[in-house]
C-alpha cells in the first residue's frame, strides 16, 4: 500500500511495516531462493490486484523478515503480487532477501511490542 508521502507500507493483521525503509535495509543483503509453497496459504488474506500481479517482475527479489515476537516466523512483507503470479505459473521458488529479527523490528511501525504513536492531548488549562 502506498501513501501520499510516496512511501510504501504493508499491513498484516495488527502489524505494519515501512516497506520503503525495509527495501533500503535489504539492499546489501544476498539474494537467495525462497520456497513459495509455505506462503501460498496466506494469499486469501492479502488483497492482490490480479492485473498488476500478471505483469510483475519475477526476477525482482521478494522481501521476508523474521518476526521474533511471532515465534521467529518468517513473514513475507513485500512481494505478494509476485507470489500470486508464482502460484499461477507453478513456480516453486522466488528470489528473496531476508531481514533479520533486529532489522524487522527497525522497519516495523506497529504491532507486537511496537504500539502506534498517539498524539497526546494538550494538558487541560486550569
């Protein structure tokens, strides 16, 4: 999901990640093959534009992150359209970069131990 600021974000349940920052953090990481099958079961929970998915670049690495607070689960945080296309085309692997739990926490905006920042109401005048 994009915002007016030009940054990209991904929200899954109560978790939200700054994808623009995540991609910057992942840039120096090695590209590895990612088995696609473990992530297919999540596709019904993700809004995928099928037209966009049909034209995605399957050579561009997807981005996964280890989420320590979810029992060190590996979560796909960028690349759902590519995953959808991989399913349609029967691909078993996609290129991937993998953020560590520490990097994931740095790019997570909310969820788990990261609570959304709320504006404080001004103190009442006495």
